[in-house]
């Protein structure tokens, strides 16, 4: 069974007196362990699609099946619980909390999940060690390089052991070397079985994925195999 199924998904926005069809009859199946890139020009619908998959947005119509459950009609609270348990996010802008240390940022989703303190601390330490950040655990974001901040963001995204990892322009704010390091980390996580979905303007990054979707005007116009 696919981990993600989108069936006849539409997402409309009202802009003034016009309706914008951000997603227009999108149908998509993603298997567990897939490595998928979503590419297309600005306004093509790729970020809207990622937000919908990540339960940060709702479809206007259609059905979203996640791990065999139709999550379309879940309440906001139910969607938030499902998101916390199942999906990790890595963003271009990192979105770390400035006043918290690296360890405290990574710990946040575990706190939200209600995990006991001892287990939280153990998981955080393992996540930071796996990303070679143990010596940066007590540093705040403004004391870290861009590459280190993105690795903290990846640790935070994966500390809950999600089935799906969504990355929105994960190398967009990084120099080439740091970007390649981050891509290597994401692909290693995919090799361990995490389903990886990357939105990117970077054709080189997009072409690394085994499945490559190209969007235009809210539709998936073509799919290529790569990687």
C-alpha cells in the first residue's frame, strides 16, 4: 500500500474577485521509501503540494490517504497529531527558535508529543551525534554556520522517527559544499527507509531523485525516472 495517495486534489484560493487554482486535479501515489523531487517554476503549485502533503494546508476537494487513513476530514488537532507522528520538515530558512540551543530546538517535537524527559534527552543526544553536532548542542542558532543550522533542522525533523521527510529548498541558503553535505545526509536517511520528498528549483538536486515530478499551472505535467 502506498504511504501517500492523493486523489483528484484541488486547492483553490480566492484572490480579489478571481479564483486561483493552485492545485488542479492532482493524482499521485508515493510508496514507502521513495525518493521524489518536485520541480517547476514559481507559482506552479509545488510548495502548495508539499504543504498539503505535510498537513499544513487542506485541499478544497479530493482525498488524501496517508498510511491507509483518509486524513482529509480530520480536525486541526487530529491533523497536528498525525503530522507530529508521521512527517518531518526541513525548510530553506531553517526555522530554528533563536533563543533555544541546538539541543532544545531538536527536543521541541518530542515535548509536543509528550515524551518523558529522560527518553527525550537520549533521543536528542543520539540525533545530534548522528549529524556530528554533539559539540554544538549548547550553541544557539546565531552561533552556528548555515550548514550546522540546517543539520540541526534535519535532526529536529527526524528525531521523532517519521515515515516521511519533506524538504523545501533544503540547500537554498547554503554554499555549495554545505549544500552537498546536507543532500548527502538527506539521501542517507532515505537509504535507511525514510520516504523523501524534495521541492527544489535546483535542477541538479532534483535530478538526483529516483522520481522527478515537473509541475506547471497546478498540475503534474510529467514524471521522469532518475537518481
